C-alpha cells in the first residue's frame, strides 16, 4: 500500500498565504539606508496567490515602497503554536505596485471580506491598494523541511 504523497513546498506555501490574513511586510528603509524595515500588515491573497495590501500613503512602509518596490512578506500560521520554529512559514518576495482604483475592484471586495473593519478607512484619500507581484518564495515546513520556491511553481499550483 503506497502512502499519499506530501503536497509540494509550493502548494504548502500558497495554502499558507491563502489562509493567512496578516504578515510581516519588509521594505527597504529610506530613512536608514541599507536596513530592512518591518511592519505588521493585513493582506488578502488574490487568485494567483499575490498578497494585496490596503496601506496609507502616510505610512513609512508605503514611502519605502514608492522609493524601492522590492519587498517581502513573512506569513506564519494564524493559530498559536507551542513551538513556532516547528510550524510552517513562508517568505514571499516580489515587487509591490499601487493598483489604480479601476483595477482594484475584485481585490477591494476580497480584502474587505477578510478585513471588514477596513471599510471605515478604505475610501480615505491617502489609502490605496497595493499588490505584491511574486518573484519567488522561501518555504519552511518545520525542522529540516525548507527550500526556495520559484515564481512559476508558486503561481501555477492550486493551494
């Protein structure tokens, strides 16, 4: 009798991003050149697994993205775990781009479904939707289970 195969790291990475709601967004600091700048950031993943953020133009991470769009998002399980180093996690890398209001319709609906309290500020003039265009990911499934995931493997897999 054969055992069912384990899902690929790409599938596990996509599933974690798909079920997540909040991640640690890392951008390149403008005020402290050469240093990363991390922010806790709610997101909603689109149908291609790309994280979409609703962020204010006043926020430091937004100013950082305007100067350098390269960023990463660390996603961990939303449920508390006894040993966080044994839990799965993924760092999704890419370039973040502001969405024009005309192209944000489906992302807006998806984001508000996951973050209903954002309805209070979604239409403020300084807020905009941004999408992280994934260039790759690094998945850690626990001790001894880790590897890079290519952009193509990440985008093509169904979570």
